[in-house]
């Protein structure tokens, strides 16, 4: 049995099909990139996994579903989904990731504080724990969101566009962290528009547009051909996008540079 199993999951919102019935399996320790154009339904699929949108079908994590599944997942939303003007310290924000893991009437305990401290250390923010989140740079804010998710000590980490607005050093630092987490057994499913970084770092790529269009290792013959990329992103075979990835006809252009 795969760690994450998605079976016939579909989402219809306001009469519009956002995600067509989709099947997907993710193994423990995999670093999976979920790639597709804007509006392809990637965020909606992640929210369906968490039960945040009404969806048909079934989702299980190591056999667990519903609330039991959510307890084992860390979710990093897009940065613009967070109110950064709220007067909250970095430590309090990360500690808040433990909500839902204890009764609502009980305050944080020793385990919660230890998990928050561990998560801050993992992302290199221990020295900024008392600073308010509004004072942070874009890269630091992204690391706070990752730490908040890691404070849950999850089996599965869902990342929704974690590199938006980040420079190359910040992006590379997060990629290294995600790779270490996978090596330690955490499973990572990441949606991103940073296609070259995903191609270089992920163990598996899923091309997604309403449903799975292709699913393979980055260096597989399937993903070295232009067809699945053009079908997913709606671009021409000679597109600069494919050239930047060294895919299909673009491979010759890259080789000539």
C-alpha cells in the first residue's frame, strides 16, 4: 500500500469542474513535483487531500482518512494566503502549527514546545523566534510557513508554490531542506512553477491539468519528449519553456548553446 492514495478524487465548484476524477499514489520518502499551468487545479487537489473543499472520491494516508489523515499532514499554503500584518511572533506562529493535535481546551505542552523549537532549528530561524512575522523578509516568511508545517512532525508535507517571490539562494536552501526531509522518510508533494528546479530536485514529476496528464521520473523518456508538456501547458513544441527544460525539440536548442 502506498503512503498516500488518491482514488477517483474530483472537485466541482459553482458548477465548474476544477479537478476531474484523479487517481494518484505517492510512496513514503518520495519528493514529488506537481506541475501545471495557472488554474490547472493543483491547489484544489491539495485542499481536497486535506478535506478543505468538497470532493468526490477517497483519499487515505497509510490507511487513515478524515481527521486522522489531517493529523499526519503538514501544509504550506501560498504566502499571499497569510495575513502578515497580524502581530504574532515567529515562535507563536510556528507553535500554532500544533493546533488540532491536542484538545481545543488544552494549552500547548512540553511536546508542542519541543516540536516548535525543533522546526525552527530545521529552517534556521531559532534566532528570530521573538521577532514578529511582519518584520521578516520574503524568504524568512516562507521558512516560517515551512516550520509551522514541520512542527506537526508530519508524514506528508504538502507545499503549494513554496518558491514564489524567492531569490535563488533562498530557493536552493529550501530545496536542500526538502531533500533532507525526504531522505529521513518524510514524503513531499510540491506544486511549483519553478520547473527547472523541480526537474533537477524531485524524484518524480506529475504533469497536472485538471487531472494527471503524465507521471514519471524527470529523466524518463516520457518526460524527455515534448508531447506531455505541450498537452499539459498548452505550449508549442519549440516553446522556450521546453527549451529551458531540455525537452523534445528544445533539447537541440540547449545543446547548441
